[in-house]
């Protein structure tokens, strides 16, 4: 029910909203993979630190995880010194966000 209200608020149909969520999870997973590799950390090591399976880490990194809570994502980001930023939907990126993208 909450998803439907959110989708209506954005003026999207459910199919488009699910597509956007999929793209967002894919992007988050890509950043997790890049940072993990930068730290020369295996999926198994990261999974062990978090008490998750290596398969779950792989699914998150590939954007194909079926069911993941925000707390698990936040724990992964915390271990890797990453964060999620929230801004109003549809607003252009800030100068800091553009700089961060270039650095990544």
C-alpha cells in the first residue's frame, strides 16, 4: 500500500516505479562492488563481516537481489565508508554530487 501511494505521488505507474527502483539498486550495487574491489576485499570477506551469505553480496552487487532491507544496505555501506544521499525527486544534482561522480 505504501508503494502505491508513493507511486501515485510521483505520477508514475507501478511498472515504471519498479523499473526505477531496479535501476537504483543496480547503481548502489555497482558502487558497492567498486569500493569493495578498491579495498581488495572479497565478497566472502564482506559477507562474513556482515553475517550475510556471499551469494547475497553478489546479488546486491549485480542488482538482482530479490528481497533486501534498507538496514542491510546501510550496514554494507557503513563497512565500506559509503553513504546514500537523499534529495527531492527530479531536482538536478548538486555541484558536490557532480564532483563525487567524477572522482568515482
